[in-house]
């Protein structure tokens, strides 16, 4: 396992981060793992050297934090872990049980700590940018959480670059703790964050952790999986022809290499110069091993072209652009991956 400092802060994290969205209660989603199913995955991740674990109060409506927290209490040393959880999406009922108001943030951190069974989280993150609450109110509350010792660092996720700039401006103006990490979506089928967010984070010293390296399962190329058939967000974000073309290119490169498509897709992400850590949401220990293999998988220039040739711009994926994806067209294949060569070599 490789370990790096997250951005310009002193916190050292494994380059793979265990995502836990699939752990909690099947009452939330049909593809969620319960506690008994989750423990072997968490244990294998820790045994593989992963010290970075990502949670959110939204996952399984709080049950995700409970399940992961109980498992970690049994098998891990808390001080050796880097735990992050997120706040913002609705959990429970009531108008104030969502968003980034001071009321909700202050209640949510206490609830998350209770569910996880810890006195503090290493990184407390905004799950998105709440446009209905003044950022001064939001970040004042986040800063108070650090001052109270309930979080060691702060982070953000899934927003426009100008919104992150507004947060940093607020920190500069009022002397608040700055975010140390941006968690964003990046994969072969979605690269819009390369335009503004990744360069801005690099310039400002934020670490970058990436979720959905497999495009919510699409780039595993198992098109008949339960996740690909039942996850609403997969259909909304990656149902266009271009995303499917990208998936087929991932499959071509993988078959030429003789490895799983997921390993190729993850190798593209983890070797991206703008990425510090990659989240791994695994359904099996084999999938964790696949991500480990991706760490040492170097892609050739020809392979990268094949993986990237289909990509064309699209709307940024966040809470404000649902249903607004634009039509996209792909570039033709070339070299080894041209159709004539594929036919000759029987690579589908």
C-alpha cells in the first residue's frame, strides 16, 4: 500500500480509501450489505493496508455508520484509522433535518459520532454545497466542530469550483479552518472536474479523493449486475451512448491485457496526476484486490487513447444538473484498437 499526505496537511492516508455506501441496511437499497456481509470486506481492506474509510450519515439513513462503527470497534485500532463522514442529505423527517444550517450540522456531528462509536472523526465533510444557507453560517459551524475536538480536519464534496472558492474566501476572511480535502467524481466516463476543480484544488493545496472510479459500476462492464440494473443514479448519470462506448473501450483494453475491466478503469483513475486517493466500494474481497492491482498497473499511451477517445464534454454532475446531460459523440478508434484489428484478434 502507498501512503501520502492529503494535500498540504500533515494527515497521511492510504491511496485507496474504503467506500462504505454499500454497507448498512437492505431496507435502504437492494444492493446494500448487512453487518455480517460487510465485516469480511472491512477486515480485508485493513489487512491490505487501507487506513482511510469514508462514511456518510445519509448512507442507509444512519445504519451505515452504525454497521461500520461496530465492525471497526471489534477488529481495528481507532487511532490507526482515518475516518471521514459527511453531512447534508436528508436523514429522517422534518424541514431542518437536512442541509447545512448550524442547527442541522451541530446535531448531525453528535449523531454521527454516537452511531460510529467514536469521540471524533478525522475529516468532517459537506456532502454538497447548500445554496439555501449562507456559507458564513455553515462554515462557522464547521469551524466550531474542529475547535470542539469533534473533528480533526474539514472537507467538502461535489460542488462547483466557484462554490469551493467561496468557502476558501470565507475561511480567509474569518480565520476559519480550511478544508483539506475535496471528494469528487472522476472516471473514464466523467472527466469534467479536470477543467476547473482539480487545477484549483492543486493550486490551493487541497487533497483530492475520488469516488465512483467505475462510474457507479458501469465500467466493471457487468451490465447485468443488480447495481447496474437498480441504481437510479447509474441510469441518470451514465445511461448515454458515450458512457457505454467508454465502457466498451475499457473492456477492450482489459481483454487485451487479460485482466478485469475494473482494474483498467481504476488504474486510469489512481494514476491520474490530479488524484491523491481513490475510493473503493467493494462487494467482495476480490474487488478490493482488483483495486490493489490497479495501483501498480501502468497504462501505455495507446491504451490511454483507447480509454479516452470516446469522451466529450457533458454537464457537471451535481445536485443542480439532474436530467441536463448533453448528447455526446465519440472519436474513432485507431492503432491496435481499431475495429479491423479487433476483428482479427477476436477481441470484442
